[in-house]
């Protein structure tokens, strides 16, 4: 193997030739001339028309529900029957002498927010 054709020596010779000619040298140009790199070509801009397929929109016919029914549905969703408790937290029993059931009470449903995940090392 000839040391003169190894590593950067060929590029250094190209540099000297460029200086003698008064030309500016670049590594990219030298690599393109020697065939080690393909010459860079800018990408060609082409106009591409986007295909727009418009589907006919389906008309959704909405029934006008009875406003009274809507109010009743919302009330039923938010009200839930729960066992009645006294001041100490014990269940209240039903009194059989009255027509009303005292053991159950209707309460509004409370929406609980999700608690954030605790950070840190998990417990063993």
C-alpha cells in the first residue's frame, strides 16, 4: 500500500492544487470529485393535490323529550336510597306501626373525585 494515497494525503494534494489555481477548497467537493460521496441534489418540490372525499352528512333526527321526563330522570340519577343512621352512626330500625319506612332515606349522590397517586417509595 502506498502511503501517499492513504488517509488525508490525497486531500492535502487537492488543497495545494486549489491554492495554486486560486480556488477555495472544501472537503465535500473533494469527496464528490473522488466518488466517495454522491453529489447532493436539492429535493424537487412538486405540487400534490390532496384528495378530499366528502361524505354526505347524515341528518340525525332528535326526539324532543318531554321536559318533565328529563327532570324526573335527573332527579332519579342524583338521588339514591341509603340506610338511615342515628347520631352515633348506628343503623335506624323500621317502625312497623308507621306506613313510612324509616330504615331507608333518600340522599343525593355525592360525586367523589379521584385521589392523586401517592408519590414516594411504596410500602412493603
